[in-house]
C-alpha cells in the first residue's frame, strides 16, 4: 500500500518542490524580459529545476504538458517522489486561474502513471453557490487517485470578494474540503505569512484543527523573503512541511546561467527550509 512516506523525508515531514506552473510560467519569463518563450524553454527550465532541487526535496510536482516525461525518465533521485498535476485550468493569458476540473487525460484509465507517487488537484474555492459542486469535484479526485493506487494531494486556493477575510475563507475551505479525505491537504499560509511568529503559529494551529489530517503549506500569496518564517511558524503550529514553487525559484526565471543561479540561490533556500521541516514539522503519521 502506498503511504505518504513515498513523498516524505525520513523525519516524516515534507519538503516538496512545485514545478507545475504552465502559462503562468510563460508569463513570468515575459515579465523577466525574455519575451514570449516557447514550450522548449518551459521544459528546459522545469528539467533544470528538477536536476538542481530534486536531490534536496522529498517530492517534486510537475504537470503533464511541460517536462513530465523527461522528469519521469530518471531525473529525480530515488528519495524524491514524483507528483503529477491532475488539474485542467481555466485561465486567461497572463491572468490567474479562475476555475479547475480534473484533467480528463490524466483521469483516463489508459494514462500511464508508472513512476508517479501522487496526483495533485488545484481547486479554486469561493464563498458562493457552487461550494457543494467543489466538494463533489474533490471527492471525484480523491476517488480517482485511490482507484489508480496513488496518493491524493488536494490544494484549495481561495478567492475572496472585496471586504471578505481571506483567512476566514481559508478556514471555511478547509472545513468544506478536508473531510473529503485527501492523503495530504495543501493550504495557503494564514495571514499571507505576515505577523509575529506567535500570531502566525496560532493562526496555523486554528487551520490545522479545521483540516484534522496531514497538511502542508504553499507559497502563493507569501512574499519570498517571508516564506522561511512562514514555514517555521506553520510547522510549529502543526503543519507537516511545504509544497512550494515560486518561493524557491521565481527570481532565477530568465537568468542566462540558469544552472549557476539555481545552485547559488535556490538550492541554499531549499536546504534551509529542509532544516526547518526536520526540526519543527509534525511527522505525518502523528498529524
């Protein structure tokens, strides 16, 4: 039986790299001055990140469109589990993801999941009339992963109306969706990672109580320089680690010496986060 050990560190915590960005990554290259890059550039970037960060990560998340086959073919070391994005995104060019569904290609029985340890679904949550539909979507995803013999990682990201509290929405999303029973719940950091360590820890404790199963944080919405402190507070508040992308590698996008930039900037950043996970994260079996 597949357990979370396949994407966890020996400590039982998670230090995982997200590299499943698609059109948003192409936009990041344009914003870095590279213009509209082709698919080969995206694949090359993702592969380079896997080579550089995979040896220090417990798991690596990628999409099927850009680099999955190359990464699956042997880029990652034995101790780094492979997570495949199973979300189809509704997204205008250059804009945020507005909605998601289960990717019909990945969901098809004939899709080869050899070497894949987990599937991940991004789910956009709003406080609107479609909350029950999103619960059904999450249920379908968790059932799909179980049928295919892999783990399920559920990633709700909230969108709030003006005047609404994002932190309250994160809690409500957890109350709606965590009971569906994903193997691992991936949550936004409360307070966007801002505040004193004690304030962040208490907010994470409240979130963990709502989730009531193993959970990790993502880096979306958190300033890159704040992410180390946010992960520390989250782990002290009951989280089992992180699954993050931009906080690790966003400032090396478009750099001419990509391998050198990853080694100089991203690898030390990840290693510091790994130290935090090993020191403070709640092992998943105790979550």
